[in-house]
C-alpha cells in the first residue's frame, strides 16, 4: 500500500480521487475551514456589537471589511501557490517600500506613526500586509535550497526577517514587530533548522536582554513589563486595564451575565473593549461556556490549517501553510494571555473578533492561501 492509498482509506481527503470535482473544489474553497471561519466571524460580530455599545458606524465598517475580505480570500484561493512563490520577492520589496514610506509620510495616532493615508485605503497599515508577505518570502527562499538549511542560508533569512521587524519596532509597534518576526522564524523552524542553532539564538537573546532593557526599550514598554509583574503597583494608571480585564473575566462565571448585560464594558470601566480587550467583554457576557466555544472554534481552524500543511505536496507549500497557521495560533495565545494577565500588554487584537479592518483583511488573505495550497494540491494528485 503506497502513501496515497493509505491517505484515501483513512478518509483524510474525503473524496474518491477519480470522480469529478465538487463545487467547493472547483472554486478552490476548503469547506471545513470556510464553515469554521464563518461561525467565528458571526460570533465575533455579536461580541463586537456589545463591545461598541451598538455603534452603527463601527459595525457597518466592520461588516463591510468582512464582506470585502471574504471575496478577497476567495480570489486569493484561485491563485496557484507556484505563482505566489514567483511573486514573493517582489511583494517583499514592495511592502518594505511602504514601511519606509510610513517613516517619512505616515500619519500619526496615539503617539505612533504606523499608517498611510491612501486614496482608497485611509489609515492603511503596511505592517499588517507584512504578516503574510514575510512568510511567503522566507518560504520561497528555502524552497530553492537544500533542507535542512545551511548556516549561511539561515543567516540571510534572519536578515530578511529582522529588516521589516526593525522598521516596525521604531514606529513604535513592538508587539506587531515581534509577531512578524515570529511568522518568519516559524518558517525557519519548519525548514528543519538545527537545534544547536535554535538554542544558540535563545542564549544570545537571554544574554542581550539587559542591554535591550537599558538601551533599546522605551519607558512605556518597560512599564508594561513592570505592570505584568505587579498590576496593583499602579491600580489607577498602568495597571488599570489588566485589573479591570481580570475583574470582567472573573465576574462572568460559568454562564456569563448575558449578551449586552456586561458591566465593565458598558460602563466604560474596560478601556479598548472593542479591540485589544474584547475577550474580557466576551468572558463577562458569555462566561466560561462562551470562552470554551471560542477556543473550540480556534482549535478547529488551527487543526484544519495544520492538516493542510501536513498534506502539502512541496516544500514551499508546507513551510508557508505551517507558518500561517502557527502565527495565527500565536495571535490568539498572545491576546488571551495579555488580557488574562499572564503576558504583557503588547497591543495584539483578538483574531477575527476585535474591531479592525486591515487585520481581518490580512488574516483572510492568509486563509485564502491555505485554501489555495490544499485545493491546488488536490488537483495535482494523479
């Protein structure tokens, strides 16, 4: 029995390889992933409606972005991943150009310079696009080289990772810079980088942490770490968000207070309840049951993504799919971790739930790539 016979008999493909394509396969749509995403987006809109206190303009804008992102995801799914591999270096250079433009002509908000005001895309954030473009570029780089990679290839891939991360960190947006770096580093790990190099990098990071604290990190970044260790040290200042968030989560209990019945968010005790801290709104209104439902949806999406990565037929597809879905997991973990007080606050929204159009657009592009990898791989099976 060869590997294809084994996969088919285990039902992993869920189809007779000799029959006609289904409707979903014809349009390169992965049905299980699509269903999980639609349920998550619908649930997220319910939570967001409460978090924004029913703000019609904000809800209309979010729904418009979701609809547009949905069609963009379907369009991306039609593109063969081999084309994406060819265009990856040019997309990287183009996005780097946008990041450089942010430094000189970007708009400022909240003390940060992160956006470009384009004619059709006001408040466009190029760093969001880099979340997809960077793993594309690094996966394409390794797909043309021997696996596991040699040291010089690891070095140049790290240069490609650190350049955009450095540009984003000086905006300043350290949280996004770290997440973008993680998306590239996941490709390195999946490419089979030797563990002695991994531990060497970890050792260098630990040894350099005092220098980073003294000479690189800004005062507000240091304050976030201090607040993580002891939020009660400044309960009315830096510790306010975490304290109110933990209060909201704990007050939800098992079943929650009910939709639109939250106290912390509706009385404005919880800052940023519609963006970074929206999971606290969810926990207060839907309780432990709602949180478990959310986590099950995330697990379904992550599990499907890992399955697509495992079934990919070439190095580029495996590295890219694995990086996209593992980075998605990191977004979920970091947001829930910072809201619950086990990680410092780094300004990472809850994927597919928090208010924010560019973030949803980027995520849906990533899921479109996953669908392309899976459905085009099927079409290549003899």
